[in-house]
């Protein structure tokens, strides 16, 4: 099981079209600060109906977009 599963479940359970989460909000959800490995794990979000839209190092935010399934 991936260390980011709590984040993916959070996205799926709240079911918003888009999330703009700060690094701090993500830390509160998963219990640790995101690190470089997030880039490897981000593809897992698609299994939960979301994709990573943009990672802003400057603003310390990550945007997630719901994948529309027809």
C-alpha cells in the first residue's frame, strides 16, 4: 500500500471537481510532509478518480482535478 493512499481516499470521499491543497493541508491528511517521491506516486491518484493538475513549489500547493468518467 502506498504512503499516499490516505490522500487519494480523502480526494475520493470528498468528491470535489477540483482541490487546491497546500502542502500543510496535505501534511495534515497524510501525517507527513510531501517529498520528491510524490512525483512518482502521483499517478496513483487516477485509480481514485483524480489527477494532479499542477504542483506549485512557489505557492506550496498542489491542484487535483477530478477525472470525468463517461
